[in-house]
C-alpha cells in the first residue's frame, strides 16, 4: 500500500515566500496547505489535521510565535518549524519556549528547507520540554532532557546564535558542543528523558563560554581506555585495540579532538560538569 504523503501547513504573509515554500515542499512529495496569516492558519488547523506547520515569525496581527502555542493547543503532536530572518536570542529562545522543533533562516534555501522538514518529521516526538532558565542575549541557560532528539534540537537553535562568527570558530564551537553535550546525555543521563542536562551559554566581547552539567556520577579519565583521551603518552592509538576487544566501532577521538578545537577545557572534580572557552580575537 502506498504511504500517504505527510501534510504540511505553511503560514506566511509574504506571497512570494509562501509560493516558494509551497512549491519546494510539493516537489518534495508533501501535501501542502497554505495560510496568509495566523487567523487563516487557525481556521485551517480546525478543519483538518497536519503533521507539521512551517510558520513565519513576524506577521500582522498575531505573531508566529504566539500562533505556535495556539496550534499546539489544538494539535499537541503537531511538529513546528519556525522560519524568519530574525535570529536574535530573544526570538530563537522564544521559539524554544513555545516548543518549536527547528528554526530555518530566510530567505529560504531549498536544500535547507527540505532537509529540515525531513529531519523533524523523521524524529521521534518528545514529551519532555526544554526549559529556558535565562534568555538574556549574553547569558542563556537551559535544562535539556537527556534524549538525542532534544540535544540535536537545542544544538540547532544555539548554532544560529553564533552565525556571525568566522566559519572556523563557529565550526570548532559547534563540534565541541555537540561532543560534550552528547556525552552528557548518553553517559551522564543514560538517555533518560526524565533527567536533565543544564547548559549555560555566556557570550563576552572577547570569548564564548559553555558550561554543561549532567545528572550522572561523573567519570575518571584513567577509566576511559576505549577513548583516545585515556591513552598513555606515546600510544596515540592504543584505545583502538580496547575498542576492538569490546566490540565497539572504530573511533573514540571525540574528547581528544575537543581539546584541540577549544582554547580552554575544564572539568569539575567529579567530571560531571565541563566548561569550555573559545576566544574571539
């Protein structure tokens, strides 16, 4: 039996952008309905269910961020992707607070739009929200459930906060944050979504600082024989033998690579909290 196409509601007041999104998504195999403002979107979602809503932020009358809450009240399982050229921390974190799944910048780019929609629809929905503790532009603090989807979602949002940085700095920060966050979610939180990882993002004039605190008991580097960071001096590949003996895939370079990518990397005594710094000069 042929699978029914996923249904998407596009909410955008600009006719050109609305037609572009509709055309790209239709060509991608989705069943698309459009709305020119929030009021029309509410009428459409009352008339029929949708799998995903693609919502512009700044529209006349009700904003897209206000609309998201109304849409989710009507359809709790609805996935939401925010699209806007406004990438200020206040807007991005309000999108997180309203439980948007992803953010994509405008003007829309076909590859990014289709990849984002596919990723959101393919992910398992979470019943555990990300909590925004602080949303100051230079001090962001979040509580993130220990599950892969939530970790990937918050990395996608925080990555946009560094959009103005040089590509090499942004890449180093993104890769380091991903490695440390996934370690916290997997090893500290054991992929238990009822437990939370606390993330702090502080942006100074001359540096970025991230702090990640997981709910686990911590670890000792001497116990990480399966990771490159636990190798003895002069034995840079010794951990590969351990991984092979344990039946683990090749790899184990994550923490060692992170140390090389950032300027400062500090753990607390228990090793269940880590801070890394990247200087901007």
